[in-house]
C-alpha cells in the first residue's frame, strides 16, 4: 500500500513573526474567553462522539465512476474498490433464490458474497451505509453459520450488519435504545475479536479482519465514553499493522486530553504516513493547531491552522467538508487576533 509523505518542519509561520503568545495575557478577559471557547469545543467534540450512529448518517449513493477521475489517489481507489465489493456482494445475494441455506452447496454460493462485504468494509467503511447488503442477508447468515459456524467472513458480516442496525435505532425501527444497541454490538465485537486473537494467523483473512474490528471497536468505545478501552483498541490495531495510519490517528486523538504534546507528535507522525488525499489529513492539522491554541501558543496554532486550510483545498470533492470543533475553534482564534494585538499595543504604551 503506497503512502504519500509530507514533512512538517519547524520554520516560522510566514507573516506572523510578531504574533502574540497568549501566555502573556493570563487572566485577561479575551484570553479567558478564548479558553472558554476551546473548552466548549471539547464538550461539543464529546457530544458528537456520543452519537454512535454518525458513521452511517450519510446514505448518499456515489456514482463509482467519480472515483476513477482520481487514478493516483489512494483514497479514491479505496472508495472504488469498496463500492465494487459491496455491489458484487449484493448481486450475489439477490441472485440466491432460496429463502434459506440448506446445504454446503448453498454455503459455497454465499461465501463469496460475505467475503466481498467484509473486504468492501475494510477498503472504506463509509461505503457500507449507502451500499449495504439486502435486507434478507441477516437471515441467510444465521442459517449459513449453523452449517459453517467457524466461517470468519460470515461471522464478521453479521457483526457489520449489527453495527449497521445502530443507524435504525434513531428512526424508531428498533425497540432497543441507541445506547443499548451500542453495548450489544460492542459485546458481540469483543467476543469475535477475542476468538480471532487466539490464533490470528491460522487462516487467511483473520489478521485483516481483526485489525478492522479493533479499529471499529476503538470508534465505538469513543462513542460510548470509554477512553481507556478506545486507546487500547486503537493501539492493538496499530500493533497488528504498523502502516495503519488511521489507527495512529485514533491513538493521537485519545491522547489529546491528558498528553497533548504526545498527541501533537503522533498527529505529526500521522501526517507523514497518510496520503494527502486521506479524509482525516486536514483534520490532523486542525487537531495540532487546537492543541497549541489551548497552550496559548498562537504562533504555532495559526501555522498549523494555515496548513490545515491548505490541506482542505486539496480535499477530494466527493468527501464531505471538514466539520470538526477544532476547525471552528481556530476560526474563532483568528477572529480574535486583532483584539489581542490591540491589547499588546496598549500594554506596551501603558505608563
């Protein structure tokens, strides 16, 4: 898997050599207001994370041909592969004429469908929502697993559909609450992860599925306010695959609160590893900018905010715009710079 590297040096942010350091304004109302904004941003961030259905909220279908317009993009290629896998799986299931799985021959027909679902999700999990398998897939999986209980692709497909069910809770289609469904799906995923971890390399596909489960579990732990477990799960994912920059992003994210400088270094490492087209690429810059902002280092905060804005300009058009609290926080900081400059001038001329 090819990655595009981008170094982040420590050169001075051009045009801001005189940018004030907020640490000189401790106790000042403007500084207090800015810190309050950062605090509210973290609260909004936590609120967004608690919405465990957010990963499935965009059900817009993409024309797969749009991805072919970017043949050199790792992200576009992953999206394209995901859609192809998921469409192929749906077609195979639709072509399966039986309402039940009666024998091993039926299993052989369906196995490739489950494999395609899994590989589609691994290529790009956001495509699972708009291109999810037919409604009868869950019934077929249950029948299938009665005949082939150790099939890891069928077992993981069942787990993916359970995660998908989370999005239906808010629509009133389930009797269980969103949070109760989250707990149920997490427990099920934990059990599958444990089973796979016992002998991860015994069968083809086990390792790649376990890596994906750990990453998804990390996201679920974030959404259910379990930071220690989230960090542990992202770390396990990265330990299994040192090239997994998405897991590294998760590790950095989980260190923001308690170890901000460590988080900054991890986000920098992510930026070096991830391709510029990755959907989290500009986010990492905003995260670093916000961390410097909370420390009162305006110069570095604005430097990384500028890098984030440059990265956004290169964002692939089929990706949603960056919408994270840290971006809003940095826009607020930029709007307050004139007030800070004014305070600095008044402080210098004060008799």
